[in-house]
């Protein structure tokens, strides 16, 4: 932050710190950007092109703890360019033996429940206990809304200032399948880098909770006490995915209501199948704002890991996740290929119409599409 070119105005308070925004940049000699004279043009700093990194640079950078390189490696795995994909896969292959050592925790909840406040409080708590924390976000809607509301550094100001934390917003540009791949690969990079806790934030948008559940060890649902919240945000299906329900904002006047809600949920949870075999999901309370109960929530995660590791549940889940992922990618690939095939595209509307009017049965319609697909495949 203390760039030598930054000049603090003399009226700025000395104790203003870096948060004090009034800094002025050193001017460009000989004119300003709007009206560049000859001299200004000559004195402009050359545009520094970022050095292109080779695979060894990425690997070395990550293993030696260079956060800039980690950021660029994530950009590489997030790229949709085929040339980048090859290099990204090679890098991941090299780093895979170094990954897998973290605890992966998914955190979901409706907007406003306090996810980012909670992640900030939990992240700082963990760092103070010697952990290194990566925060990622999975937000498939961000490609529509252009700009994620999750994993936003400005919403986690304290955590983002810590050396031991790394915060990365959701990858954009793509369907849930694309976002899932990118997020899973980013976890590998972060683990190889040395982050031993990976927090993955998501918001209840369609399938995103299920997706995040499929990439984490422990899944946590943040909730609010009080009428209406149960109805608006908390779908039974999501509760069934959770290893812990955490009722946030248990502070001030809300504390009593939060305790009552916790007891009610704990009772209700006895009637649901647990998300993880051998683990009874329970409800807890905390206040992300006052940081009360954060340590207790983390102890729940630790207990879960101790038990899961001992009984092999933990490893079993990870093995199943990676196998499911492998097959999901293969299926996705076949599906994409099917819908991209010209012969299928040409036939799709015709078959749709015939089936809708009852002129063709579903089985015959499907057969025609598949014949067209296999025919095109055999010619390609
Ligand atoms: P998100 O949309 O789920 O990420 O929620 P935020 O973390 O942005 O929080 C939404 C609002 O709730 C903010 O105004 C927070 O200050 C507030 N908030 C978050 N956690 C708590 C809490 O534990 N207690 C209280 N009283 N307010 C909180």
C-alpha cells in the first residue's frame, strides 16, 4: 500500500492509516491524461506486460507460496480457452499429490443471513489458531448478474487484510457444470499452496447447494430465527444436506428467539436422515457480529473430522465425490456433443413437434435423434 508514488496530503491525519482514503497520486509530467502533450506521451511509463508463465513457473510459484502466481493459476483453470485447458490440466496433475490435506467446509444460507460476516469471523478465528484459510464462492448466477455478490473482499475487509487468508470470488461465465469444475480445480490449487481450511460460500440458487455439498467434507446451513424465515429460505431438502444448522444473529433481542429456534430444529432433525452416516446433525447458535459461538461451531467441524477420519467416512466421501465428478464430466461432455451436433439440431424441432402432436411416440422420437447423432459421429 505504501507506494512511493502516493503522496499523502499534509492535512491528512498521521494516524489515518491505510484506510484513510485521501491519497493523491503523483501526476504525469507534462500534461494530464485528457490532453497528452509530446512530453507527457514520452514520459508515460511503458505498459508493463505480464510475463507469460510456463508450467514450471506456475508449479514453482504455488509450491513456494507466491500468492500472485496462485491467483494467476486460478485464472488459468477458469479460462475457457482450449490452449489454457491443456496447461491447466498438466498443472493440476503435478499438484494433485500435494492436495487433499485441507478441511473443506461449505457454507450456505439466504442472502442477508450473515454468510460473509460469519466467514470473516470464522476465518479470523481460524487464522488466530494457526490455520491458513482460503475462501471460495460458488455462484452460478453470477454469469447472469455479471458480478458475484459472494466471496467479495469488500465484505470481508478484516479477513482480506490477513496474509494467511486468500479470498476468491466465484468464477463467472458458464453454467453450473463449468463453475463446478473451476471451483473443484481451484480447491486443488489452494490446497497445494498450503491452505488447510477451504471455506466455500454459496447461496441457495437452484442447484448450487447440492453442487457445493458434492465438493466439501462438511456442509453448514446458516439460518435466522423468527417467523417467516423458516418458510422463505429453509427448504427441507437443504436441511437434509447439512451437517450443522447454525442459527446466526443470536445477539441482543434476538438471542432468546435463536435459542428457541435451535431447540425446535434440534428436535425436528431427529426425524430426518443424517447427511453423513454416523453423524447426528444438530442446530447451534452464534453471532457473527459479536463473534460469540464461532469457536463452538468450529469445534463441531473438528469433532466431525476426527470421527469421520477415524471411521473412514471422510475418505469414503471424498473417493465417492471424485468418482461422481469424473462421471458427471463425461456425461456432460456427451450431452454437449449431442446438442452441438448439426444433424441433431436440425431434427430437434421436428421431433419435438411430432411428439407434442402425438404423431410419434417418445421412444421413436428419441431413436431418430440418436440415429442422427450416431450417424454424424461415425462420419466425424
Ligand atoms: P450475507 O448476504 O448472507 O453474506 O449476509 P451479510 O454477512 O452481508 O450480513 C447481512 C447483514 O446482517 C449485515 O448488515 C450484517 O452486519 C448483519 N449481520 C451479520 N451477522 C450478524 C449477527 O450475528 N448479528 C447481527 N445482529 N447482525 C448480523
